[in-house]
C-alpha cells in the first residue's frame, strides 16, 4: 500500500542544480530509512543517498558526496534530494524508495528524469 511519487526532475546544464521531491503515503514515513536511487542508460539501478528515520545521519555514494544533500520533512511525509554542481554522469531516472526492501517485489514508481547536458 506504500506510494511514492517523485517529482522535480528536468534538463539542466553541467554545474547547475535541481531539487527532487518524493511524496510518500501509505506507511509510517518517519521511522523508515529512505533512499534515492537512480538508473542511467546501460547501467543498473544504483543507490545514491540514504537518510534514516529518527534523525539518523545521511550517507551518499562516493560519486555524489559534497554535491548532493538528502533531506526529509516527516511532518509532510516528503523526501528531498538537493543536487548541486550536476555532471552529465548524473543523468538518469531518479527514484525514491525504502533503503531496505524486498528484492522480489517490484515496488518502483515512475521516477523523475534528470538530464544534465550542455
């Protein structure tokens, strides 16, 4: 019954910024460890950023450290990903989802497309 709806993607030049949002419903958002994932052409879906519930510290894949910031607003059941100094390699379809999930269940939403190109 969980629902996750991503938004905020778009086309941006290298060095630019975007902020992605994820509206969550159907579960107790505040206690769940949430994550952003992305999938680029020809590559497997990868974990980008993680933020635990209960005010845990976030973590990031090495390629985005120092450029991306994951945040959450538990009162509004919303997850964010602020992306700065974007690079063409950041291009992909970005998804929000649980960090810990059942790999046999296809629980991915539609994602939001980020394209970094000059």
